[in-house]
């Protein structure tokens, strides 16, 4: 007889997030606490965190976090970086040795600025240029993997339980206005450091609980626009879909949710005529980006969070707040581990986007 922990449980992932709307610093230790009550949702094959506002001294530079298999891979990658960016700072990411985390790769971070001459040559803006460079490294440079590439944010992930991953990266030494967290691992791929959640591109990061059945259709569409899905996992393609719809197509968060978790046609038929027109347009134009199967995701970005369930709400997710701080997690227990006295507990409906913007970001938009 198989015991708990020895069987594959596709619904077993854990996700959580916290954001301070007024940009109040939050210790990384806070979000680590949220993962402890959800330990049994994880299987030790992957855990990770994304923090926003954690690099105030380098907030205007892209922060590349890179895994290396060898010094040779590092030398090759650093040559590429020097040819395409000005490197302001290069250093190993601080970690502490703990028995729960082993087979550790080389883990470096670089604070960099795209070279203007290269952007002019390609006639692209700095975000598109940086995204292309990330894709090139991850596809063409063996033994190097960029797993975080945004400004004033960083992803920290590994093979292990999330609370151990947090201790390994010394996240209690970091402060940021926003954090996301994930426990377990992509369902259909073997455990390795680069494949743990969160997945990121530029300042977008995604943590995901579930298993989507539309992966191939989504991947084939998104790869027509320069993205390369090298990890063969659903969360990677969700991240690229978010970047494509929000950055390239200039959709709003609500419009993006109407693409990836589109309402059923009979539901659209009963909506307000103008809303029905918009949702019909989005479903038809981006039909290949409809994400099917059970999922709950949290999308992080510089300026806030969006949480979203599949349209049938086949995965749990709850939200709450206290003052100007908003919490999201797979379970209420995870939220109360961060803040026992929360209010406004709410479980978003299937396909209903739960969007939290910082006060500063709301002024800009």
C-alpha cells in the first residue's frame, strides 16, 4: 500500500502571495511562513519565490539570475552578456548550506543595462531586446539558464520544499513590497532547478497550481512570436502568454483573463451587449490562447498581482486583506500564517480575475 507522499497528486501544488499597496517593505520570511501549513501539497521536487522591490539600489537595471552547470558555461554566457549589455554588477547569489538542498548549480546574478547601439541596430525597445537575449541564452547556450530577468525584482527557486528553498536563499534578509511563492513542481517534467516555479520573463512571474490540457495548442501559437518553450511545462507557456498579451498586444489584465479563462459561449450570450461584443472578439482573435484544464495562477508584475482560476474553478484559491496589505493563497491557513487577523476573506469565482494594484501604479495608469 502506497503512503501519502508516495503517490502523484496533480492537484497538490501550493501557491501564495502578499502585496503591500502602499509599498511597505515585507520580509521574505513572511511569505516563507505561508508555505509551511501547505507542506503536504508539495513533494520536494521544487519550490520557489519571487520578490518585488528587493533591489532598490539597482532598481533601474535588469537583474538577471542565472543557473550554470559549469564554469565553461558561465564564461560563454558572460561573454554574450558583455557583447549585449553593460554589466554594472556581477556576483554570486548568497545562499546558506542546508542538508535539505543539494546538487546545487552555480547561481549568479547580474545587474545590467542593454547596449543602446545594439537596440538601435535591431530597432527594438529595451524590453523586447532584453526578452530576445533571455530567449537566446536559454535556447542556444548549453549549461546556462536565465530564470529571472526583471527590474527591481528577483526569482529564487530550487529542487526542494519551498520553506527549505527560502532558507537556502536567505530570503529572511530580503524585503520587498510584493512576494509570490510556490510549492511542488511542474506535473509532467522531471525535477530540476530551472523548472521549479515561479517562471519569469522580464518583470512578469507566474506561479501555478494545476495541469493544463491545452499546452500544445498554446505553445504552437506563442512560438510564432519569438518565444521558445524549452522546458516543456505548462507554467512556462502561461508566462509567455502573459508577456505576449500584456506587453506586446497591450491588453489589460481583465482582457487577458477573458482570453486565457474565457467565458463559455452561452455565458457570453447573456452578458451586457457591449461586454459580450468585447469577449466575443477576444475569444475569436486569441482562440489558441484559451487555457483549458484545472488551474489557479498568480501573476506578479511591477505594480501588483492578478490571481485567476480556470472558468470551472477546479483549484482552490482564497484572498484576504488587512489594511493596505492583500493576501492570496491556495488555503486560508496559509494566509493566516502570514497575518492571523485578516478580513474580507473571499474566494474568486471561476474565470474571475482578482486584481490588486499598488497605489503608485494606479496613479500611473
